C-alpha cells in the first residue's frame, strides 16, 4: 500500500504544479482571468425591481443635489438676477469677471473672521458633543431592565424632533435674563445673569443646545452597533476575569470603532456647517463678531446684500475645503485600519 501511495502523491503534486500559473518575464504571476459574467441586458432584467425602487431616490438626488451645482457658475460672474425674469437667462447675460470674486474673498477680513468662528465652534462640538452619544449609548446598553432602557432612550431621543425655534425658546426660559435661574437668584438677593446674550459663552451655549437636541439621534446609531456585538465575547472576557470596565474597553469599544471612525469622517467633512438656523436665531442677541459663521456670512452677503456672485464664491470655497477635509479624514481612517466612507 505504501508503494502505491507514493506514485499517487507524486502525480497529485505534479498536477498542482502544472495548474499553478507560471510567472512571466518580470517574475510576477500573470493576472487571473475572470469568468465572463452576465451581460448588461441580463443584469437589467434580473435587477429591474431594485432599479425601479431606487429610481425615485436617484431622481431626487439629481434634481436637488446635482443640478443646483450648475448654479456655481455665478461665482465667476457679476450676477444680476434682474436682467431677466428667467434666472437661467440672467446667468447667460451676466458679465464674466473670472476670479475677481475669489480675490475679494481672500482679502476680506469679515470672511476670515467667519472662518475662525466656524472652526472654533467645530472643534468645541467635536470635543464636547461627539463623545456624548457614545457615553450615553454605553450607559443605556448597561441597563438591565428593557423597559427602563426603552424609556431612557425615548426621553433622550424626543428633543431631536423639536425645531430650533423651540430649542432656543426653552434655553431662553431657563438661562435668559428673565429665565428661571435668573429669577431664582434674584429672589435670594443674588444678581442674576443672562447667558443668552453673553458673547464669550455663546459658542458653549450653541454646543449645549446641540447636545440636548441631537445627542439622542447619535445614541440610536451606536446602540445599533452595540446590538451586533457577539455576547459570547463578553462571556469569554468575564470567564477570563475581566470586570465591567475591562469588558467595555476590550470588547465594546473595539466593536464601536468602525462606526466611530465613519461618523467622525462625516463630521469632519461637515465641519464648516455648524448650524445655520440655530445661529441665525441668536445672532442679533450676541452680535456679529461672536456669531458670524460661514453659513450666516453667505446668507447675509448673498440674500440681504444681494451680492450673489460673492456669496456663491464663498460657498464654493467652503465646499472645496469641506471636500478636502473629508478626503484627509478618510485617509487617516485608512491609516488606522478602518474603512471610513469608502474603501481604499
């Protein structure tokens, strides 16, 4: 039997070496040939139900996201909407000025002040706001009773449905000059305060309003990620002697890391958009120097002052910087071993 198995093993070894692709002249193996897939007609017929389902969403994206990009041409014009009753004809008839609007932007101190306020507010929200949903998701997931967990999640998620007008009103009734805290202090002989009109604390106020309103939305995302964690990992860690903090550090946080990286990349890409409506509602109370950000700068310049070409150029610069931030943050996520927004 041993004499018969040796030739058989030799034959199999020779067959594997013959089937193995031989390297080319440069020493690299030749690329593998892929089997031909189904034709485009077959794939369209096979996936026609999915295509019909996604067609309305694709049309909405094209109409409201991609067609308006054509309006950026006014950034290179001295655009005058009153040249014609048709806005498209007015764009064709407006004189071209090239990069004159961008030269005005880079020499405008008000623009750079808005950029500075935007970046400061973004970093505050990144440090003080971004970790809050993660911490609340970890706290809610550690609650044993499902009913208590559901009530806590609903209470935290409810402010997400409030408008910014209602949110600002609630904070005004609490922290304003005639709010509950100020009136309570006055009744006890202490001079009250008005947090809503303090320019130095305005950015912290905006961050607190954002945490109260939108932290519940982020909790849902992280709770969904926690639900996909295998409970056998917690059991194995507990058997190895890991306490609750060790299990959270070595099991829960590594499971959340891909979601955290993805949301962080998206948040960095949205760094220059820090809340237009929220800031516009409170801009007059604290003044332009403390509350002017890029969104309000574009609105005030383009809509109120009707300098549409200048506002379009500022918005285009903001979009280019945001795209650069997304690409940079996604590259950092790849270096950390995460997928980010798209694969390498």
